[in-house]
C-alpha cells in the first residue's frame, strides 16, 4: 500500500480549490463586458488633470463602473472643438460657454467643477488698498475685454466709486503667465488673474486686493457660484455619465480629506517649492462645490442675468437668461 505524507490530501484539496477558483475567476473576467469608456479632454496646465490623476491613480473610475480616458488637448479652443464635435465626452469650461451652447440648441449639460475664480493681485508693498485706488493705475487683465471677471470688476468700480476702469485706468490685456510676470517685475500696478496664477503669486508674497467672490457679492450675488464646470453631452451613455460624476465626487472628497492623495498630483502642478504647492492645493480645495443644487442654480441664474445685462450679446450670445435644463440632474449632481 503506498504511503502518503501527512496532510497530503489536505494540500491536494487546497490546491484543487485554488486552481478551480482561478479558472472560474478567469472565465468570469473573460465573460464580463468591458467597462464603458469616458473620454475627458484636459489642458496641459488645467486643474481638471489633477482630478483625473486622482481618479486614475486610486481606481475611482473602475469603482464607479467606468474606464476614464484622458485626452490631452493643446488649448481652450481645441478643447471646445473636441467637445462640440463629440471627440471627447467632457471638458472643463465656463458656465457662459455652456449656456451659449444650450441656447443655440446644443444638448449640453453642466456639472459644477470649481468655484475658484481668482481676483485682483497687487504687490505686498503696493499703496493700492481699495478698488477706487485703481484709478490711473495699469491693470493687467487675463482673458480679454470680454472676460467676465473684468466686466464684473468694472461694474463694482462704477457702483462703489463712480470709476470707469476702462477709461479711468489703463487696462492691459494679455495671457495670464505674461501678466503675472509683468506684475512681478513691477511693470504693471495690478493684475486680474485666474485663481491658479493668484495662488502662485500669493506664495511669493503678493496680496489679493479683491476676489472674484467679493466682487459678485458686492453686486448682490451672495453665493460662491461655480463658474467652471464639466460640460457633458445630454445624450451621453447614462451609465458612463453617472459613473464619471460619481468618480469626480469621490476624487474631490479624497483630495479634500487626505493630504497624502496629493503626492501623485504634485508632478502635474509645476509647483517649484512647498509654499507654491500648499497655496495651489489650498485654493483648489476651497473651490470644491458643496452647495445644494437649487441654491447653486438660483445664484447662477442671478449672476448670468447680470452678465447678460452688462456684457450683452458679445458675452452671452443668444442667451439672455440661464437656459432651462442646463445643470445635470440631481442624481448626477450629488
């Protein structure tokens, strides 16, 4: 009679179970349908790439039932073309562009991404301490004459100080990096910049004269409206869209509550020092939308009506008011 070592039968049984389980798992994977792909267009220095990295690095897309595919685009114009043509499922753009598209009949929806909007920056030692003191000063303006923040700043200056900044100051329009450099070199007195450029300057000791939120509050809009959002196609795959919204919320929660989650993001931030890194991180987190959908839409409606009145058709296009159905449904909004 053959002799078997002790526990051999038990070992054979365990091995058989493991082999059988592996075979079943492999078979299940082979039979499972692939996850729907959601294509997100991002810009080289865009903060949407930070959130996308958090989603991919932590498997938040798979957990939400999708596969996130990041499509790198060269410029805002390229991003808008890619979205409108359907080459990507989503991009981050502003509320005004989304409203213009929907007013034109495009099936676009808006999912808030950030309420961070920047403001007016001056040197730490600048004598300018109020908007009224911008009279006669050179002001760098990112985004051009129709930039929404510039239009709102002009309205506040007119309201508070009877000051027309277009005539009574010296606006200089240009790209944010150029204007930021000019301010650092003392070639301009102030600069109205996007939030990420403001954060970089604050890390270098510059101060914020006023913020975009303070400007809108002065004009009667109390809430911090998320003017940046994910533009999504209304007729997108419902499962993919729901999965992306869920992954986006999870990424924001992760970045807001776990400092270690920023380790993988830092290489994308181009932060040369710890001070800049912390400033950018703080500004990103403070801009995470967390207001109820109804409150967000109410304030956005008021702000858009004001922009339409101040900027006219050149700014808001055919949309005189915020189009109905622009915001994603409550289930997606979170």
